[in-house]
C-alpha cells in the first residue's frame, strides 16, 4: 500500500535534496513510500517492508526506480524488540548520505510503532554500513562467523528515537 502524504514529508524533502546534489532531478512529489505489511488481520500491525522509489511523476528514466528499501519486524517471542533487516540503498544512489537519512527515518518509524529496541546484523567488512550505524548511535553487541559464507557478522542495537524530521505520512 502506498502511504499518502498528509503534508510535505521533510524526510522526502531531504531525500530529494541529496539525490539532486548528484545531478538527478528529484523533488519530494516524485518520490513515493510504499509499505508492504506482513501477516494478516491484526497481525499486520507495526511490521513490514518499506520501499521508497520514484513515482509516475518522475522524469523519464527514473519512474519506478527503487531508491532504498528496509524492513522492520518484531522479534519472535519479544515483540517490543524490532529487527531491522533487508536494508539497501540502490547502487546508483549510494555515497549521498541516503543511508544516514533513511536510518533516522527507520528509527523514527520504530519509535512511533512502539518498539523499545532495534537490532540488526551486518557483515563486518561492510565499512559503509558500519559507519552509518556508528554515526546513528548503534552499539555493537557481539560478532560471530556465518557458517554458510564464513564472513564475520556483527550484531548491533539501538534505542529508537524521534528523528529531526517529520514523516509526513500516516503509519498504519
């Protein structure tokens, strides 16, 4: 479901500015936020995948292009804890500060959804993601070796908080 803008989302305004700095003509009216909730009935509350991409008002060549995606799901057996997973900034839009901005938005959503703590994992060799997490207040809790790919994985946590921008859309 697409989340209707109740007012200009300052997250989307800032996102459009970051993209425009790369020379890509972006405006908050050309960016849409979709939420794909998980579960059925009452179980769809406060969990799902957010996809942010260019809408039909975007310039040719940008329509439908994904900018970023992330998911928030409750930890099984401990619903006040969210797991942040599937976080990705499309390669074309990396190194613009979008990861930092969307991390703040993700934690703002987690706070509004009532989560008390957010967990995530990432590979320790993902230097860019490590920098985003550190800058946004995430604490490394532990590390382990993934037995499948033999890569070292770090486990991080953060207490979600209200961001400095307004969402500009109503969360279900």
